[in-house]
């Protein structure tokens, strides 16, 4: 398995090299861009010119246009293939939008898995940002709310890439192409409320199989899942499912699906990784710059408020963080005071608790690579982060990197910073996550599918 992961990494590096021509000729550090570590962490700060009375400056900031990637998506072969006009497709117009990237991604992958299992081609949307969590103003971008094409963030069949040899499932298409080949008069719209009735709170695999049967049995070539008028949560795989253990019955088949196995980083993400790889080069040799590191997800800011919210409703861990074979499982106490204290310690740990978790996770490491690097994935900045680094150096760590140390060549690369962080953590030797975070859940998913041992994953 170790050889397989290293071979996969070598292939990724070679591929990324090809796409470095996409980068701007001069690279620069994002002055204050923060990775999108779920919705609360996605507030990015791009600093505009500051005018003064004598030298007024008109901001010339411009958000990403995504011209090249949008053209790439439009020119996918299935968008020119006459066979696509007779294939069966399903679009999920109920897909959540204007939320954190990882909540969006969790739902998107389940929708794509449902489409695949039902034998229909998936229709993939762009990612639309919450306007309160984007650095751009309306006049600085082409679309409002801002939207990022999925091929800027990911690769694989979910975003239009090929299936494995011999797989006859139609390749995924854009929503625009769906509108072209599926006229309104020929599209069956299935409303969310009748679809979910009697199924929303059932076990995950039972609910999933019921949806599969509906889509398989529907004779129409084109199906669009749309929101019922009075349905407040029209998603087939909603936030309640991802917050409960009934999701877990889907894991065994989901992880083996090509939807999961073939899902990977975009070429743009790979290019950014390659450019920043020197930061992670192992001090003592080794094939991969990432397998010798410990990556840790630190949510800061006002996240303690969210932790009290989780305590109030006795929320479970998010998504795949709940898998029963993972270390550091969470069982909320029945006593309210003890429960609030435990949620705060495990959801918003203090600096001393962070240092202890790093020490214990490192001590439990059974891998062959020497762990000599720490990667801090955080929305924190300023004195607190510097103090943490100083304490880690004092504890004997020799190479400490944070999300803010990465450099980006242009605004498009800055926009996908959250996906870059995730890919680094995906390949790290040890990962310490936040159990209530969908950011951590998606890293856990990708690590387990890649073959990382469960005991390389820890939670506060």
C-alpha cells in the first residue's frame, strides 16, 4: 500500500508539471487569504490599495474570470459527442449552494454516487460562494454570487472526466449542456418532498436504495430533481444525514465506487502544490515531501460559538469522522455542564491541548517514515499563531508551515486555497482533524480511500 501511494504521488507530480504553464510568470504571496475551512473559515481577505488625501487610488482589483477552465469544461468530449443526446442524465437542482466548500462537496459526491449507481450521467454545477464569505465585490467579478467552475477544484468523473475502461455510464456534463440536450418539454422534474417522504430519516443505505430505484425505473431520459414549494431542506442528502450515524451504512459501497476512488485534485491544485513543494521537502530524505509530516486542522476565530451550538444540540461528529473504526471517538456526556466543557475542549481546544494532541499523535505513529514537519491548516493569524510555532520549535519540531506560508501565482490560485490545504493533508503521514468539521471529514474520506491506516487519523 505504501508503494502504491508513492507511485500515485509520483504520477501526480509529473502531471502537475505539465500544467505549470497555467501559472502567471510572477508568483506572489496572498497577503491575507484564508483557506476555506468550512463556512465559518471561508472569509478571505484580499487587501486593496489604500488611498490617502494626496494620492487617491482607484482599486483595480479583479476577481478570477476562469476563462480557460470554463472553455475546457465546454469542450469536454461528451459535450460534442452525439451519443450524449440519447444518454440518460439526472440533474440535482436541489444541490445546496452559497455554503462552505466542504459542505457543498460532501453533498455533491453523494449526488454523483446516486447518479452513477442508478446508471445515469451526473450533471455537475459550479460552486457558488456565499457573498458574505468572498473577498470580492459585485463589480469585481463576472457573476454574482461569485462562482468557481468545479474543474478548478477537482478532477475525475464527477467533473466530467472519464470512467474506467469498459464502464458504460455516461460521462458527467455541465448544467449548460444538460439544458441543451434536455429540452424543458422533454425533462421530467421530480419534486423533493414526494421523493423524500417516508425516507428522510431512514437508515442511509435504505434511503439511498429507494432513490436508486426511482431513478432507474423512471423512463424519461432527462430527470431534474427540483425543490418542492414548501420544502425547507430539499436536498436528498441533507445536513441532518451528515450529522448522524445512519450515514455510515453507505460507507463500504461508497468508498469502493469509482465516484470516490477516481475523485482527485484539479490540475490547478496540483500546480500550486508543485510550486510550494520545496516548503515540505523532508530533512532526512524520502520519496514524498508529505508522508513525513503531521497536518493539523485548527479552526479559530469565533468558532467557539459554534462549539456551544453543537453542545446545545448534542451534535455528533460530522460525516465520515463518525466511522466507528477511527480513533478518538466522541460520546457526549448526559450532564449538561460536563457536556459543555467536553465540547469546548474537543471542538475549540486551547494551545496547551493542541500541543498535547500533537505530542500524543506523534508518539502513536507506527509508520515507517520519520515525521519531521508540521503543517498548520488554520484561519488564524497574528500573535497566537506565532506563539504556537515558537512552542512547537521549543518542543523539537524543525519544520513548521502554516496555510499562510503558501504562495499563489494569481487570484485563481488564491481562490482554491482550501483545496490545496486538503490535498496536503490527504497525503500527510498523520492527520489531526476537528470532528465537527466537514473539511476534516472530506480529508478523512480521501485518506481512507487512498489506503491510509485509520490509526494515522486523530481528532481532538
